[in-house]
């Protein structure tokens, strides 16, 4: 009982590729990159990045938590975090400091104009 919904079996109607309105629209969106950031306010956190085997290789810097679930978290930093680095994320809560341990999975420069203006990086971490 399969449901094949490949693009070839789905009709979207006819498209007039010579329509000047379509061309104008395509020019407006050329180069867009979509990002799904939550609308929740950013939470200030302190991250501790372990890049080596000794205690001297731990870097502690401020960051902002964008989102978090049971398996992943997304942080904004002002510096790149190398993939594979072990990261401790400390946040302040009413009942004290909350610590989460994670591994850096993916990082990149922000696409938004404000991100580039402020030198921000988006980082996805795997909790555990």
C-alpha cells in the first residue's frame, strides 16, 4: 500500500514561463535562503567549548540559545565552533544554573543581513 507522490505524478497546472509577472517574482526571490528560527526570545547562555585533551583547551564565551528539544539545540555565537567539539551550555534559571552537554554537529555563518553585520554564526548541537 504505497503512496507515490513524486513530482511527475502531481499536476500543478500550466505555467507560462514567459509571463512578465512570473519573471518579476522570480527575480525578487533569487538568492533567498530559508531559515526556520523560532519567534521565541533568545536566551543568554554561557558555552564552554572543549577542543582538546587538556583543561587549557576549554574556551568559555557567551552565546544565545535559539531553540532546544530533547535531542538538539541551536545556538547563535559570534565565532565559529568546530564540528565535533564537545560543548557545555550553562543557562541561568530561577532554581540555579542549568547545564546541558552537547556535541557540535553543524555550524555556519548566518544568512540574514543582521547576522552578517554582527558576525553571527548558527550552530546545531546534538545533546548527550
